[in-house]
């Protein structure tokens, strides 16, 4: 489902404030995915142009069996692709099966960055890091032209502003993370070489991350669903990141940030082109950029379901 302001019911002023009427618009799975990768408003505009898919009043036909991409395959998909290229993507992150290793040196002790990421009991993100990543994802789903990683705000609790219902949880909330490691005691480390690991579904989003986010001066975060770690890709225009052009790979506990220049993003898009057609390659699949000391592996799901990956 998508939500939009009701095209007929106008906002009403009441003693308690303005009441805005929203309309629920039923969409097919492919249309929802397109909205996630581009933006909801763009897909709603496409639905308005197709009478059987909603028309100008966005009326949902529960019997509709064809998506707008099946009704008009070339035109609609081209408009989505052009929209992502022109406007970028509003999707700032996903929960995913992912992991990362520090290849700079072998693990030596519990403080080593590799042991943090691949041990059977990985170190958890601090409460403030979790809050910042959660805020990053929340803001990315809104219309936001400021390429900024949200600063850690002591006035926010559990990632919510005070006027939001405390019972609601964002996807990145970790109930036990705040009691594990004080944020101030976690040292930011500059890494020389990293290895990123994704399952096939997550890996298929890398081109979107690069083309729809980084080439537009934005950021994109993968938050692991199998461990308390995260990978954030940032462009050179993003403020508030601890990865820099001088040190493009940096980790704060199990949170890795990777800064990619526009030139390198273009190179990666060229090399990762087959990720857009995942049925054409077999797992595992590895990509490597030795000059950048970066390696990306696309692995079967079972790898992430085991304690060590």
C-alpha cells in the first residue's frame, strides 16, 4: 500500500489542529518495490496516468491483476529508471544479510576489528550508534535534500522525537545495545582494506545504492539482521561521516563506513552490472578492486545463517 493526501477531501481546521485526510492506494508488489527504490510520489503519478491502475482519483481495483509495468512495460520502467537517475532514490537503507571483515591485518585479540565482526558473539552497536543509523534510515524515507548523516541528538530517546508514540519501533531498534558498550569508549578505527559480504537479495541493491544514492551525494546503510553490525556507504558530499577521503574505510565498533568517490562509483557500477540480472550468475560471486583494497562477495543465504561468516 501507498499513502497520499486525499484528492477530494480538503484539510479541516479543528480546535485541536489541522486534520489532513489520507488515502490508501493499493499497489502490486512490483509497484511497491519501484516506490521503495525511487519514491512513492513518483509511482503515484504513474498510477494516475493508467485508468485501470487508479486513474486521477487513485481508486484501487482489488481485481486488477496486471502491474503498470505489464500494462506498459517500456514506458513505465523507463520513467522509473529515469526518475532514479534524475531524482535519486529515497531509499536510504535496508535490513539485510550482510557482514564485513577488516583485511588490513589478522585478528589478534578481542579488540581487533575482524574479531568484532566474525566472532560467535559480535560486539553490539552502542545505543547512540544505533540511534544515528535508525535516524539515517528514517530520514531517507522522507523528502530530504540534505546529504547529512544525522548527528547524535541527546534530546531523542530510542530514536524517536518526543511527539512520536513510544510504543512504535523502527527496524533498527536494539533493546539490549545501550547496555553493552558506552559510546564514548568505542574508538573509531581507520582501515586499509575491507571485505564486504552480502546475500543475493542484498547484493542486488548495490547498483541502486551507488546510482540512486551516492551519485546524488547521499548515503545508504545496510543493517545486518543476523548480527548487530552495519555498513554505510557515503559519498564525498555527506557531512557527519567518520570516513574521509584520506581514510575512506573507517569503523566505529561494528559500524563500518565506506566513502566512495564519484569516479570509483562509476567504475563499480560498470563492474557490478551483472548484479541487475542475478539469475545469470552462480553463487558465490566475488568482485575485487585491488587498487582500492576493496572486495565484495555475494554469498548464499546459508553462510549468514551460520555463527561464523
